[in-house]
C-alpha cells in the first residue's frame, strides 16, 4: 500500500516539475520577442526608408518566437500520460 502512495506522490512531483519547466521555458520566447522588437525599432530609427521591410521581418520574427511558446504549451498534453 505504501508503494502505491509513494508512486502517486512521485507522479505528482513529476507533473509539478513539468509546470515549473514550462514556466522556465517561457522565458526564452519572452526574451526573443523583446529582442525582435527592440532591434526592429533601432533599425527603423537608423533607416526610416526601409520601415516596411523591417516591419515585415519584425512580424515574422515575432511569429516564430510565439510559435515556440505555443509548442511548449502543447507538448505536455501530447507527451503526458
């Protein structure tokens, strides 16, 4: 009986670690989005005539960073038991 309780407690700990892991992993896309928009603003200040191209690349970079965050949200459901 105690082995069953220990196993249940261990599974709960593993799920809690998964939540902590995703929380830490979400920092990466957050930093990426900040860098994308910071550098895009800097580039537009230096070359205002290329604002359209810079904005397009900025939106593309933002989409890739956010896709990583969304994949991180979905993966625990895909691989979880």
